[in-house]
């Protein structure tokens, strides 16, 4: 297991810190981290900070279509696929969420409830 996966298993919650400069989910590494946090942690996800004023929730450069500046794109996409998390749906929820929102994974299903 990677250090990130070990940290996710041991954490009490996950903190997503958004910024107004750039939609973080246009970066494949950030998308991968969110998928792993959901898959491994299964703990509350706290969302703080504001998104850019015109942040889109899906499209050419968001979620599974996000950019990766290095040669790791195939590896990151394979990692996301192994989580079985609906990443595009989760990314859209986090982008649309108000600062201060908390998402909790429902124990009865694989959905994320707010």
C-alpha cells in the first residue's frame, strides 16, 4: 500500500481545500486523491473554500477528463478505475457544495450523502 492509502485508512476525516484560482478537479492527481479518499477512508469529507467563479462540474478538463502534466495519466486512470467510485459524480458534488459542507458515505450504499 502507498503512504497515501495508509493515511486514508487511519484518518478520521478528509479535508478538501478548494481555491478561487483554479478548479482543482481539472488536475488528474486531485481527482485520483478524491477517489482514493472516498474508496479507502469511507469517512466524512469536509469541503472548505470557494471554487472559481465560473467553475464547471463536468466537461473536457474535469474529473476523468482532467489533465496530467506527467506521464502518469494511464496509471492514475487505472487507479481510479480500481476504486469503483463514480468519480465524475463525486467531483460534481464537491464542486457544487457550499463551503463548510460535509459529505458522509452512507453505510447502506455506495452513495455520498450531504
